[in-house]
């Protein structure tokens, strides 16, 4: 679409100039009068390209799309929200983006602050004093600029802050009158390249050298990766470091940190590995206690204990230590460490690798022995997982291992170029099984898990948007989808090659487990655990739901792996067409 702006220029046209300068490709939104000036400028001045509007039926979805997009390609999107309602709707997803360290610039309307410019009634309800307060506790920054110079500067600053590690969402409140005002003369947006985001280095050299020394001399070194992976090269540098030091790797699955089938990936054996470790390097681990400790008496107990031994040396490398927020305690318990290095983790890994390769290794035979042992362990473990999945192929409803296995077989058979655009969020559920059974070896294949309830489908759409041309797969918990089911319309409208496997256990099952644990603990009837939790009577017909939003579906719930396997070929084939219609498969799954 080309510009149809006429000769006059308005405040929001300049905002679009700035957005183009910063390179925002999409702007997910739900429309509203407080952003009508900017909306017009994106469409009629900017030609609806860079950014292109992406219509969403709820602001929580718009923000979740920006989350998924950032994870997939490391670029932020601009999200447009109407003040005040739209901003309020967005909050849960903004909180998730904050927790997951995902950059985005959220633009909300406000005002006009000049009362003479307000329409009677409604504009007054769209005017808040510092609307950014709504999200201040879980954004990195917010501002309410006055005047066009301040607005452009605020936009540039917003981009820099959002994208600097630890990344996160920022919020800008844009006065409606400023957006709509005709410019007196022209205003040229400064060169954005003159305001590069700050770079974070490899950490102070003496600390990195000491960390390399500890790693090289360790008898049982382990590297834990959480929010580490940024791009392909960060992952392959880590692979080289791991191979050079003979370290075991524990990957939390938060991002694509490490190939899932690498012989030194011992993620399924966390407790055993950590128990033996004498040196642990934690890369990009936000909550170190969570990574090193476990619940003492089963997953639901409130007591916890370290999995590491007392003498284990722990080196943390991240930017989390300088990122402080007293509103949400996502940093976890203060955990003893031998060293705490503030650095860009990929840069630190590149430096560690350089030092390790230069110093060489006196313990080559010990390293080779370890690597051989790890290779045997991981191969045996992966074989066990495959065998366990194969044994469950006949079960109906379908189990998570069997589902992951069946989809993986078909992907391999068809040689698809695929992306796991959303792999569920639970550690022990489908997410664990895809990493245990699939060979995830390319950065783009795995934007990461997490995000909490309601944002899964939006994240899947965002990741698919960043991966046009690839088959995108969403393992979509049913309860999660029901929070934001209208996301399906956006997926259809965008014509994404996305297949959504609804994990239909007709339950907010995670909470059944909590109610079971409480009932058991209190000696109360365990069978009551489903009350207030099962999504039954009536059952949701996800196929009909998908079709009503314009998506294709299997027409009914699929409850056995043979039927699933039979339809997958044509589903994937249909997604290879240009501008495909996304496909939803309602999979009747065992609760867990
Ligand atoms: C907005 C919100 N409300 C409630 C919860 C509590 N909660 C955590 S997991 C969960 C169950 C999610 O159900 P589903 O997505 O179907 O996954 P399942 O546990 O069945 O695999 C709930 C309700 C939450 N995390 N977020
Ligand atoms: Mg469920």
C-alpha cells in the first residue's frame, strides 16, 4: 500500500517517520479513538508497511504477538493500545513479557491534556494522569512526552531501553491532540543510527579468566542455560565451549540455548548431574535458586533444598544482577555464588571459549572420558524416552509422549522446515517431551516455552509471523487457549502456515494436581479435585470454534495416534500453499 497522505503533515505522521526509522515491521493493535491519529498515519501516511497493522481482538493478544515475535527474531514490535481500556486489557501479557525479558514498545493514546481540545464526555474518560503507572511495576520504562521533539526522543529512548539486556517492555503515552495536530512547517526525524542501543561486553577480564580457569580444572563442570540463546552464533559458541571443556549441559528450555540431541545435553538428568558437579556456570539464569534447588517433598511441597553439594563453586554470568525491581520477586532466593559476573552471556561465552582454547587443557584424557560417559548417558536416556513414547502409541486419549512422537515422525518423514512456535509451558508436560524426542538443532526452530496462561496462542502467532515460509507448530493447552480464543481470528487473517494442536484435557489440569496435593495433605476427598477446574459440561468444541474464526479443523477431536498420523500429511501439505489457512487439530489428551 502506498502513501495517500496529501500535502499536510500531522504529529502522528512524524511518529510514523520515527517508527520507520527504528524498523518496526508490525504493529499489533486493537483500535481506539485515543490512537486514531497514529492509526491514520500508519495506514495513510506510512502506507501500512513498516509497521503493518495486525488486528487483534484483545490487547492481551497484541502484546503476546510482540512477545513471540521478539523471541523468534530478536526484534521488537510496536504495540498500539487504546487508553485506558486497551492498556488495562494488555496488562497480563505485559507482565509476562516483563518476566520473560521480551522487548517491545507499547504505544497508548491519552488526553488531550489541553481541556479545550477534549470532546465532551468520552475524551475525558480517555484521559488519565500518568497512565504508565498502570504498567510501571512491570515495564522497564514509561514516559508521557509533550511536544513532537520530546515524543521522537522518547520513542528512540524507548527502543534503546526495551532492547538493552535484560530486555523488556516499555510504555509511551501519546497525547491525542499531539497526534492529530497539523505541523507548522516540517520536522525531520534525527538519524536513528546515531542512537545505537548500548552494547554489553564480555564481563571484566580477570573474572572471566578466573571462571575459565575454574571450568578447565573442574572434575565435573556443568553449564546451566536459561535465557541464554540470542541467535545461532551464541548457541554454536556454547557448543564449542561445552565440547572443549567436557561440561554437562542443563537446559531449562526457556529459549533455544543448546541442541536438544547433543551428547552433552543432560537436561533430563538435572538432579544427578547437579549433585555431582564441582563447578556450575549459570548463563542467563534469572532465578538461580530455582535452577539449583528442588521441592523437598514432591513438586507441590513448600520446602525446598539444593541439588548441588555444599562445596560446589557457582559462577553466574548474566545481566540480571543489575536489574532490580521490588514489585515482583522473580529473582528468587539470594543464592550463594563463587563469582557473579555482569556481562552479555553470549559475549562472555565467546571470551571463555577463546581463553579455554588458548590455554589448552592438561586434562584432555579426563575430558574425553567424561564426554564419552555423557554421550552414553544421554543416548541411553533418549532411547528410554523414545521407547516410553512408542509404548504409549496405542493409548487413547493420546498421551503427551505419544503426541510429540507422532508429530515428530511425520515431520521427519516429510522433511519439513518447521518451527515449534509455541511448545506449551509446563516443564514436565508436552514441552519436556518435545525436547526429549525431537532433534531441535536450529535457532529458529525453538523460540522457547513459557509465558504463562493466555499468551500461548499469541506467542505462537508472533513466532510464526517472524518465520514466514516455514511450517509453524503450536502445542496449545486448552485452558490457555480459552483465555484468548479470539487469537484464532488473527491467525486466520494473517494466513499463517500454523497448525494448532489443542491439548484438550478439558481441564485447568495443573490446578487439579494442586487440589489433589492439598486434599491428600489434609486427608480430604481427593475426588473433589476436579470441582471448579474441569472445563466440562458443556465440552468445548474446538473444531467448531476454529471454523467459526475461519480456520480449518479436523472436524472432531482426534483421540488416537493412528488417526492423527493419517491426517497430518494433508494438514502439513495444505500449509505449504501460499497464504494458507491455519489448521486446528483438537487432540483429546490424557490429563498429563
Ligand atoms: C491468568 C491466570 N489465571 C490462572 C492461572 C493459574 N493457572 C496456572 S496453570 C493453570 C491451568 C492451565 O490449564 P491449561 O492451559 O489447560 O493447561 P493444563 O494444566 O491442562 O495442561 C492455571 C489456571 C494463571 N497462571 N494465570
Ligand atoms: Mg488443560
